[in-house]
C-alpha cells in the first residue's frame, strides 16, 4: 500500500479519537452542570446523545486503527 493511505488512515483515527473524547468530556460537563441529571429536561436527551456519540467515536477510532494495522 502507498504510504498516503496509511497517513490518511492515521489522520482519520486521530480525528475520531479526539472528537469522541471531546464528546465524552462535554457530556460529563453537561451532566455535572445539570445537577447530576436527575431532571427530565430536554437537555438530558442531549447528554445521552453526547455519550453515545463519544463512545461510538472512540469505538470507531479503535476499529480504524485495526484497519490501519491491516494495511501494513
């Protein structure tokens, strides 16, 4: 494989990892700011969306790294 594909895969992995981590940190910050989420406000569903997006971003970054290792 040409090295450009490995470089693009590495960039994709880092972007997915950083975005997933940022989403998790944002979800924890919103959860802490909302009084531990004991209300049924519309913001609670937004926090669940942040958690889901963060976890899926981290999972996809691990999957992309496995694929990148397969390119070698």
